[in-house]
């Protein structure tokens, strides 16, 4: 009933709200059952909210806000709802970047955990469905796994590989590129125990993890012989293990004895009685933080450094 159009309405002084006067009956064509149905239905909602019915009193706001309180308690608001229990929602499509609700199913598929752990035992071409997956390369190599086209992969999506087979080639699709540390490549080869993680940057694949990176992270660096004087210590500050490969020579075919050593006492030495200008090569591994040097036996001929290569 619209009390503002009723002849029997009055204005409640304290609140200013229109209401039906207590001195006149409410005209109705409803049956008692109809009225009870409405009242009982409202009371079910009030009880569902854990509230108790109370007598209407225009001076008691809680008596006429009871239904609103029950609705706020039982049903979520459209603005900033606070869900309880185990609410569910439709799962958005893969790669959806809209403002739809993200379900736990969508989060798993998006790679917060591996979306899948498929097993490959033969030549295979992957699709975008492998996003977020840990791909097991099993069986016996050699065989080739072709990556999905980079154009089908959203920025930031990844694929990880773990191999229990030898000679598994992870190869680009089309003209895509795979960035491994300092350079690009078209193929990465996995052997037993190797891992590789690739991430799309929108235009190419970036190798961001895995044991395969180590094979591509090392570079040979030729060092000027004059910068490696005898009996001078040089520090390995690269943060990596360094392989020294040094060729010593002596032009007069005389005997000499050259030694490579590290600060931890590791020594590589060799004697050349008649090198004839061909030189003698010494190899030595220098661990991170160690220093290294070379020396020679002064009772023999004095050698010189023909070439000095540091690989790390």
C-alpha cells in the first residue's frame, strides 16, 4: 500500500515517515491464508538470518529494519559482497584477462601449480594447451619436441621440461627464437636428468631456469698473455667455476717446467723436454672465490704463455 495516497495515512513525527494510522482498519481483499503465507515467508527469511521477530514500534528502528537486516545477513550484496562457506563461480576461459572471478580451477590452469604433467615418448608438437605444464620427456631418444607457436602464447606463460631420455631436442616452431643467456638458438638438447623452463615474452622464448642453461651459459674468453704474469695471484670473482686452459711454450727446445695452481692447493703441472714451439697445455678448474696463479722452475728454461683461455 502506498501510504502517501491513503486517506488513512499519517506522518510519524520522530522519523518523518508516512504510515497507516492506528485508528483506521486496512482495507484488503486478501484471505487470511494469503496474509499468513506472506507473513510466514518473511519470518522464514528472518529465522534463516538467526533473528527473532519483534513487535512493530515506530519509535524502535530495529522493529522495522528487521527484514533488511535479515536480507543483508542471508544474501550477498551487489556492492562488495562478503561470501561465507564454499561459494562457487563459473570458471573463465583459458587466458581470460577480464575482471571475471578467478576460481581455484582457473588458478591451477594458469600455472600457479603445474596445469598438467603430460608424458611424451616420441616426436610431438605441443600446442598452447601445454601452458603451465611440466612436460615429461620419457622413452628413448633421439626425438624432437616442437614448441607451440609463440604467437599463441600470452606473455608470461611458461612450459617446463624434465627429461628421463637422452637426445631430446626442444625445437622452436617456425621462425620463433629461443634465448639462452647470451645468444639465440633454435634447439635445446635435453639428456637424462636435464630440466628446462621456457617463458614467453610475447615475441620469443626465454630460458629462465633448468640445468640446460648451464651448458649455454659458459663462454670461452681469451686473455692477453701479458696480463697473466708468473707468481701473481688472480681472483676468480665471476661467481662461477672457471676452467683455465693455458699453453706454455719455450722457443729453444729446452726443458721447462710450468705449474698452474689455486689458492686451495690444487695443482696442474707438466714438463716439456722438447716442445719445439708447439707448447704444453695445462688445464685447471678454479672454484668461485679461489685465486689462481702460474709459476715455473727457475733451474730450467723460462717458459712463456702462448695462449690463456678462461671458460666460465
